[in-house]
């Protein structure tokens, strides 16, 4: 375990989310703490190089990060000079040949969202969507290697009361809660990945978490099948969610 300059252990948080969830807003929340540094999707370049997928800004992403996932893991463990180090991870970046033993060295949290809502949002930005694209299957894989008490946060529950969830997470991590986690300045951050111009429009305009509202979801046959293929994983994860509201 690494320590801060004052000799205290650094709390290393790994927040595992699928796409089109609250992951970037959650990163904003944690970065707005005075004691926290964040890292944005450190496995993205490794994922793109391995899969050959043509995401927006692909070459920029690959040039901006290590493409060897083992080096990424090593970098995540280096001293950061802050009491809290928060990593925003996309679970679909966990490819089948990536080992998972390293995740035990972090305080892991799983952030989930109803797959129909995820798919509906995803296909507004991408032409196609498959089950492995939305992260729930990989989150279920993480369950096999994480402790039984790993916190699972459902986005719908979280947005009904962000403060109560953030207070619980801070208590679980043994760090103080601050109301700075609830509001943040609009605009970009130096810590944002180079992909931010392609994906972060709404978050760049945001100053806090969007209030929960019911979503009307209409999916075509293929996209509906993708959501239903992921629903058993979501149901298993949701059954273990924090029940705070």
C-alpha cells in the first residue's frame, strides 16, 4: 500500500461502471474533494488497441495512454501524493484475457444501470450495440473475484438521493464526507481523457447530479435483445445493491 506525503495510506477507489451511466458525473463529484486525485478510464487505450474498434478519437486515445494493461495496473499503484486516489473504470474495457487478481488491491465499487436505459442511450451515440459493449456481463465477472460485501450502487437509486449514497460510501472507505461532492464547477478538467470532446458534452455543462426522472425507453428488436441478454446479470447485481432509499 502506498502512502501520502504525510505517511498516511492512500485510499484507492476503483469505480466500475458500464457506459452511459453516471460514471463521469461521479468522477466530477470525487475530483471536487480537496483530498482526491482522479484518473479517467485508464484501460481505454489498451481496450481499443486489442479490439481494433473504431471509436471517436481512437488514435488520440491510443497515443494518450499505455496500451499494455499490466503497465496500467502498475501505474495505478504508484504514489499520488493525495489521501484518496479515484479511478473511473469502464467494465467493458476488461477483456476476457485480462487477469483480474489485481483488483483486490483496490476498494472496488460497482455502478449499475438498467440495461434497457443503457442501450437506449448508447445507440444514440454509436451505430450498433452488443451485450459486451455495456459492461454488465463484465461486472458480473467481477463479482466472482470480489468480496461478497462489494458495494453495488444502482444509478436509479443513487439519483434519488446522491448525498445519502455518497455519505455511505465515504463511511465505508473511512474518509470524511464533504458537501463539495454534490456540486462542482461546469467545464473541462485537466484530468479528462482526450475523448472528452466526443462524449462529455452533458457533463461539461453540469454543476451537479441530474435529478432522477422516469425514462421512457423504446428499442428496436436487436437493441431490445441486447438489453434482455444483459438483464440476468443486471438482476443479479441489483439484488445485491445498496438499499439506502
